[in-house]
C-alpha cells in the first residue's frame, strides 16, 4: 500500500517510459564481460511501459528508507573531483560512512564499491568501460540471497556475527554536476511492489555469479523522482534489508528520459556508493 490517491493527485508528474522485464521462460542472465561464443551478453528483454513519474519534492519529508525504501538528504561533500578514485575512497567513503551512521543509527557501515556514470549518446553500458552509462531498466541491485552473500564475501571473518543482527544494503546516489536534468533516476515506492514481482537474475562475473532483481510490471507501482537534483543532494536507495517486519526491503529504480528535459541539457554525470549497514538489533 503506497501513498493515498489524493496525495498522488496533488503532485506534478511527467509521463515517461520505464523498461520492465518482458516475460521470460528461463532465468534472467547478464554477462559482465564478453560472453562465451554463441551466447548473447544478456537474455533479458525490455517491456516498456509509459507511466507517470511523480515529483517527490513536496513530500520528501514523509518518504523514508524504512517506509518507501528511498529518501533524499542534503550533504555537502569535500570531494573536488569525483572522477579521482583515490579522492573518492579517501574522502567520500568516510563521509558516506558517517552520513549513514547518523541517519540510520547503524553500529557499523562498510562501503564496498562505487560507480561513476556519464551518459554518452548511443553508448552501451559495459562494465569494462569508464565511466559507465545510466541503467535504463527497472531493477534492484541486491536480493534476499545476494545481500547476505555480500557480507560473507567481503567480511568473511566477522560475517556470522554480523548476520545475527539487522543488515541493510544502501545505495547513495548523487549527481556530480547539477541541477541534473538529463536521465534522472526514478524510484518505485517499495510498499507498492509485491515480492513475487521481483525476479532473481544472474549477473555473471569472470570469477563469481552475483544476483540482482529484475522487475515485472504492475499497475500498482508508484514511481517518483526528484527533479533538478544538485551535487549537494543524495538519494538513498534501499537495496536489501534483512528485517521482514513490514518495513521497506527493496526499492526498484531506473534511469529514464525526462520529456521535459531541455534539448541542450548537460549529459548526466553521477556517482553511486554501495554500503553494507549493520545494526546489532
């Protein structure tokens, strides 16, 4: 159950295409590298739907990680160049750790990777290219299986103890330059997504197989975005939560083409950090 109809109707919106998972008779699978001979890089086909995406700025105060699965926060970073990997790791990682601890009350935060994206017209998104392209399909970065597995993979010595408490995977997404008008990020209210609409999909690396969720369409889904995001704003996305007590666990999201974006808008540049967030409870 998402926001009430009267709340939704009071918000401005744009109508844009979002690419869901088309019906598939086999398990979805994507290679992160050149696939074996005779195989496609991905067997996932898009099923586009033209949908309203609502401006969430007027209701940002009631959209939280635990209610909707996403939240907008202000944060001024000391990073001067987000394309400088050393600076991102030495300055931005500690900043993000403190931000998440303060917002969630976590006992421990472990930032485990980041991705810089810059949209280049006509370019495909390939993981061996830098920077990466925006992802124009509805997905969730982790699953009920791969969330805990990341803890075992990345913190093996302490994994058993850490997994006894609450574990979240949270993505921190921000524009590198703003106000962002090109290829903004749409997020679905997690309360409007049924668990059976989340489809486990293999993400095949050279030495391991990860798992994400592709998403089946439902007319119940409520989509939101924050127009004109600046470099001092961060969109937090819940990609996994071990708690199954009714709070949001998975927030589907996707880049989209905003039909109101000016033709000369600067191509989107963004950075996202992924963090394991631990609580002793």
